[in-house]
């Protein structure tokens, strides 16, 4: 997935972070080079405000809740990203081409 798409995801959730209208949206990433799976984080500043090497993200996972599910899925569908939903977690892939788009 290209940098533009990663930036769009970041801004979709960062721009309203902390507002009463936006529920907590927890995320984590897996590094494609070393396999490191980050801890769950609810601060989108950590996802995109620091210098980010987008090409090292194998995937991004977002925890779906009753409160955030509609928002998360509508934003990811709007951005049109490759991914899948399983067991209350949406996984957005950086490199897989064998999955459908959300």
C-alpha cells in the first residue's frame, strides 16, 4: 500500500482524536522486517506524527468495538484499503494482494 493511503488512515482517526464524538480507536502494527508486533495503542499521534517508515508496516490492526465500528469501517471503506475483519479486529495490509478491499 502506498504512503498516501497510510496517511489517509492516520488523518481519518487522528484529526478528531479526543473529541467527544470520536470513540477510542485502538490500533497496533506489525513490522515486516523484524516481525515485531506493537502493543495496542489508542493514541494516533504515535501512529503517524513521528517519522514513520510506512514501507515497514506489514499490517495495521484496529480493534472494533460497539462504539467505534461504524466509524472505523466507513473510513476504511472510503479510503479503499486491502483488508479483512475477523474476531472484532480489522486488519489492513500493506503488501498482501490476495485479500479483498474493505
